């Protein structure tokens, strides 16, 4: 009989073979790689699909209007007006769909209320809005802008700042081709600049006349010839179409109207060329003055004008005008 009390040996754990251990490690690595790839894919997905930062959401029309007003006021920048006044840029007050251009309520609370009123006045073409600006310089600029926008010369004298008033008259002198408005400009430099285009225009259509003598004499019943040189110093062809002349005064005798001296244009129409090429000149008798047999003795101031222009039909243009003195013995 076998001994049943014999102790059995402790079983030893089975060691995996090298091949099985390699497969187990590979499976773990593959799972780790898959987890990392999945996490990376989710991260990229969320980054690409992240909503753009559009700022705070406007929850009401009132807040939207307030935001638009603040943005518009912050857009005010300085530019230079014709007279050097710092002025808001043309896009400083940009109306939105909920803020029409006729609304000036927001100007009182804007960062630059005076400029706001100026832009609203210009947009509405209403000079009354200019008065709401607290700055006198901006009020003057505002009147200038509305005056030019509405072609209203009557606003110029209402401008209190002299430099802006000068700019207003300077503008309308050119716009209306009226040189007399230049005389209302107080600044000498601006006035000269205002007159320059008119002076250049006149010079381009003027003849030069150099008389042999501007002091003449004669007896009652005589015909006194006025002689000299006529020259075209411009680059244009100038046409002579007529002339006028009369006594403007009698020295020492204001009651004498000078009717006893009359113009005789015979030489003008028979001797003087009807047109002058650039640089062309004429020397000789230009016209005569007929002294009446009843003329009183005295010194008569006789004014004459050569008429014409750049065309043969220009009958009213003034090519030359001056005075001569004729002493009646």
C-alpha cells in the first residue's frame, strides 16, 4: 500500500515562452498608439471648429445704436480745411440704418459734439444747425461748408472768423467768376491769389498801345490826331471790332460836360488792321478828336476804348482803354 501521508510538491508557475511575451507587448503598444491618435484627432477637430471671437453679442437695438454711436465718434480724425482749420474727416459721422442723417440727438453726447453738429449741418444743408456747435471756429467752418454746398453767398458775411470768411469770398469769386468778391478778402496774400486768375485772363486778351503823346492840343474847329503803336503781345489772334470815346471831365470846369469834343474813328477803321496775329504791331494814326468851333478853352480829359476779342463776333470785349489830355486854346 502506498503512503497517503506523503506531501505533494508545490506546482511552479508556467513561464510564457518568448514568442507569447512579444505578442503581448506589441498589443499594448498598438492600443497606446490608437489612443494617442484618437486624442490628437479630437484636439485638431475642436481647434478647427472653434467659433470665431465676434465680440459681445448685441442683444437689443438700443445697445446696437449705442455701440454704433461710440464707434462713429471714435472715428473722428483731423484734416485741414482750405483756411487751415482742423476739421473732422468726411467719414467721421457715418449714419447707420437706425441713425438717419437728420438726427442730431446723438451729437450732444458724442466725444466731439461741435464737429458732429458741423457734419450734420453739412449733410442737412441747414446752417441753423451750425449754431449748436460750442466752438466758434467750428461754427465758422460749418457756415463755410454749408455755403459752398448750397451755393449760398449770403452766408459769407455771417461768418465771424475772418480767415473762414475770406475763404468763403475767395471760393465764390472763382465759382461765380466775379473779381469784385476778391476785394472783400482781407488777407492780402489770399486776395492776390483770388485776383490772379482774372488778371491772367485779362492779360491773354489785351493789346498794348503806346501813344506818341498822351498830351495834345488844338484850336476850336481843329481835328487832333492820336498816334502811336498798337502791338499784340499775347499768343492769341485778337480782332478789333470797334472803338468808343468821349470827354469824361474838363479840368477846373466841372459844369462843362465836354460835348464840344467828339470821336472821329475814320483812321481806326481805314488804317488800323482789323486783326492782329501774335506779335504783330501797327504804327500810325489810331483815331482823331474833332474840336467844335464853339468849344471853350480848357483842358479836356478824353477817354477812348478799343473793342474786340478772340473772335470777329466779339463786339463788347475791351482790348485797351486809356485817357488822353487835349488842351483847347
